[in-house]
């Protein structure tokens, strides 16, 4: 990046809010994928006006701009693959408004998701999206990826709560989308278009979200199963008759890596877990929990435990959230996919994954949001071992093909980014892909905003 551009950027954000020192650039070269792409510079703008000025400059120069929240993305969305400027949104971190009467909140994109959930809980309100990364990921990153979490089975994902946005377009224009009302159908739904756009169409600078009353009561169950087949076959049966707010599962390996963190002892024949919760008002929860317990008691399961205190419930969830980071006790590297299949096909998918692991001599384990059919498939490897590296790549490709064959989709919440871009044509027909590329071109004709993401590039193999 030219010295002259750096000077102009410094004039916009202030000298102290721009860095080009190699050690600081390194910190902004990574995300949850562990891949490394250093930017030329990192800017820390203070507000929408500064972001708009940066985009006008970038569009005219031109140079790439990559928005970044906490950098916890799992598909490389915040990585500056073509160099340029990383736009770190950490200074836009204010909760601007909590409107209790109309049950909504307005936040800046750098607000940590867990902070918003805590702030509204104090007022008896609930912001349901709960990615496992909620203690460190940001609302801007959540909207850009349309993040989800365990509660999606009852409450839905980020897009179900975004009412409106303020967005800076690649040419610096500032637009406002959506409403502050319970309903609204004026014009095209631009709010939904930007939600899940992975930072490729505009920079989100304000977010208005819908809130709901905080559920008064909650009961959690830890259901110990004989094996993964028993666990995954139970999913559709449970959902046919019950309405849990979470329905997660852990396979044998996932269970093994977090077993010491669980607040309960495991039965010797437990080889898989279901983690289930019901919530609502106290009376309804008591009835739902009793019905669920009765249903499960008939299933000849090794054990069914009920969390009796808030501390036990929190310990269960802490163990569930620890699965992803604890995986590194198995191998130094992880390829983490978040595929989705129709719930009735989960048993077929987990069987396929077991065969895939055996075929390639790899450790592959699964866990995730069984209630949504959203399965996290984790391929563990040591990248310095060429056989394992090649096996992991082939296994990921075979997994995606199988997911599509089962009627599923490549990503439930992590997005496409760079890691799945080459596989997009497996799921999207050429005409749909062309429409999406046309939308990108309309918003960003000079391809300056987060280039190299979502769409297959020239380096992709012809027949994936
Ligand atoms: C341990 C762990 C557990 C996780 N669990 C979950 C989970 O349960 N569910 C889930 O959905 N995800 C999960 N993730 C993935 C990740 O946390 C989410 O994708 C999250 O939404 C990313 O937020 P972030 O602030 O880190 O965004 P970043 O990683 O910084 O960015 C993600 C994308 O959003 C874009 N972006 C960021 N801010 C803006 C903005 N203001 N305007 C426009 N574009 C923007 C970036 O350019 C990038 O494309 C997990 C990650 C980890 C490491």
C-alpha cells in the first residue's frame, strides 16, 4: 500500500488508530481457520463517518478492505487474502439503546454477543442467538455470518432477530435498511440480503435486533446413549412429540475430550450424549420436563441425568462449549465443517463419517446441533504429515458430496468464506450462482470489499 494512501488513512482515523508494524499486522492475519494472510495496514475507525471516508478512498484508489470483528470466523471471512486494509471494528462497541416497551435493542457491530445477552437479561429480555463463541465474537460478525447456536432449534438464528441495519456500501454511501416495528414489508428485504453476506456487500455499522421476554424457567437433561446410532435416531422421535429449546449431541470422541468437565459421572456403557433443554414459564417447563423424562425412560438408555441447579446447568454448557477448543488435545490441526442434513438423515451422515475416517486413517469426530441437523464434522490432523493433509482434503470433498446427496447444505452457520468457495457449485446451480455474482457486482463493481470470498476463484479444480 502506497505511503500516500497510508497518510490519507491516518488523516481519516488519526495517527494512533492505524498500524503498519509487522508484529501488529500479524495479530490481524488469522482467524478461527488458523490460516495466515497479513494485511498491509489495520485501521480502527471510531464511527460511520470515518468508515464511509475510508470506503470512498478505497474505491477511488483502489485497494481491498476487509471488515473484521473478533476474528473467530471458521471459514476465513476476515482474512485479507488479497492484502490491503483490515477494518477492525472493535471501537464501535456501544449498546446504543435497549427499548423495553418495543422489545428491541440497537447496537454497534463491535459489541460482544454475550455482553448484549447479559445487558438485556437484566431488563427481563432475551436475545436468543447463542453461538458457542458468544463470549468473544461480535454482533457484526454474527450478522455477517448469520450465526446460530444450540437454541436455534426453538428460537431460530441471527437473521430471525435482525430488524434493521445501517450499512456503509463499498463506495462510501450510507444506507439504512429494515424497520423498528414488529412488521414491515416496504420494498426488497435488504436486511436479509446483508445478513449472511460475509462482509462482501457492505460494512455493517449499526444493528437493530428484536428481543423477546426472558424465559422464566429452564430444565436441562444429559441423556447418555449406548452409541451414536441410538443418540441420532432419537432426535426425530424427540422432536415429533416435544419442543426442546436445545438438542445437541456429542459422539464418543467429543465425549471423551470433555468428560472431565462434565458435572456428572458417565455410565460405563455411555458412548454418546444428547444434551436437551426445555424452557418457558415455570408451570409449562415442569410439564414438558416430566413428559420428556417419561418418554426417555422407555428407551433403555444407560442413564438420564437432570441438572438440578444453575451451577450444574452452566457446567454442562461450559463442557459443550469446550468441545471445539479441547479437540486440539487430539492433534495440532483441525478442519471443521458445519454441514446440515435433514434431521431424519443424521444417522446416515454419522455412519458415512465413520467410514470416511476408517478409509483415510484419520480421526474424525462429530458433535453439534442435532435438533437442526447441523453437524460439526471435525477432521483432526497434523499438517506436517503430508499423508494426513492430503487425506483431510479428500475427506472434506467426499463429505460435501455426501451431504448434498442426502438433501443437505454445505454450511449451517459458519458461511463459505475461502474454505468452501470451491465447493459452491456442488450446491448452487449456475444460474443462481450468476445471480449472486451479479448482486456482488452491483454493490461492489471494483471488487474492493472482502475480495476472494464466497465465490469459486480461478484456482479451484474444474470438477469438484
Ligand atoms: C470456539 C468457537 C466456537 C464457535 N461456535 C460457533 C457457533 O456455535 N455458531 C456459529 O454460528 N459460529 C460459531 N463460531 C464461528 C464464529 O464465532 C462466528 O462465525 C461469528 O459470527 C464470527 O464473529 P466475529 O466477530 O469473530 O467475526 P469475524 O471472524 O471477525 O468475521 C466474520 C465475517 O464477518 C465479516 N464482518 C465482521 N464484522 C463485520 C461488519 N461489521 N460488517 C460487515 N462484515 C463484517 C468479516 O469480514 C468476515 O467475513 C465459533 C468459532 C469458534 C472459534
